[in-house]
């Protein structure tokens, strides 16, 4: 298993020569974050090895699970796939702790991985690179641009699509001890949304909450996006890198 100390050492040559970059937790990213966190995830495998995986993450998605959004295969109808580079790390191949490995990996991150996502800092750019976007990005991108009609259309399609996907079972406690699964399955419905869903761990419920505002009070959406952005920044402790910036929909 690759440790954070090893990841930090592997990226040290890059961080030392690039003041516009920072290392945090398991990734290298562009500093002065505004609305999108753009970087390269140094993903350690269960059986050893290291994968370099560029990612783009909108801070206004309000999640605690950053890399659940990573896409490992091309979306339907798309030929491009996200960049990845795998380094096998075992005693017969690459020494993870060597200075030469750090120089090599830092160089690959700079020359190959970071250019993949360097310009993906707005909805229009991200829409052209679907390999680096999540299915909710079309909804969120339309919202930050103030195109609420487009957001509502995309959101309806998104929630409708979940009806045909693998269902998520409801968990119910019985007799205060056992947890069993009911035969029914959770339906992500705007009609069932409450304030408790505002920061729900499942993005489907957060999107349903957003859908409620799109139906009932669109004037509250800019404030919600700012709340969600701050929530994400606090969760990942990115405060010192974050630059508070208005959304286009703020007017």
C-alpha cells in the first residue's frame, strides 16, 4: 500500500519547481482553487502499484467522497477515456522510494497528466471532455451559469435515469438490533425532498433537493451553490487554497 509520505516524496521535485501546484492528501492540484479542483490522483492499488489519474471536481457538488466521481470507462457514445498511467511497484521492478522514481513520476505528471485537465475550469470546457465529467455536471454547470431551464431539463433526465439503474435498497432497523433490507428500493424523487436532503451523502438526493428549488424558488440557487462549495472545501480542508469567487448566476 502506498503511503501519503511516499506520495509526497514522489511529487516533491514537481512541487519544488512549480509554485502553482500543491500536494494534499493523495493528489497534486492547481493552487488558487475557485470553482473546480483540478489535479492528479496518486492512487495506490490493493496489491501494490501506483496509478496516476487526472481528475476534475466541481467544489459546488457538496460531497465528502471526492473520488467516487472518477470515471474508469468512456461514457456511452464517447470514444475518449480518461488518462491513466500505472506503475507496478515491487522489489523486482521499481523502487518506490528512489529519487529517480520521484523525478520520473514528477515529470510524467507535469508533461502528460496535468495537461489533460489544465483548461477544464468551466462548464463549457468540461462539456467538451466528457471523460472527465460526471453525469451531474451538466446540471450543476447549467446552474452556475444561471441557465435554470437547461438545468431543470437535465435534472429531470438524470433522476429519471436512476429508475432504470441498479437500485439502492432501503435499510430498516428492527427490534433495535438487526438491520435488514426491505424489498422496496429508494426512489430519488423531488416530491419526497426535505431540508435533510440538502447535504445528503448521496448525490442523487442532493440533486433532487436542487430540483425542488428549480421548481419552486430559483432565487435561492446561487446561495445554495455557495453553501455546497464551502461545504466541500471544509470537508477536504482546502481552505488555504480556495479563492472565494462569484458564480455567473450571482448576477
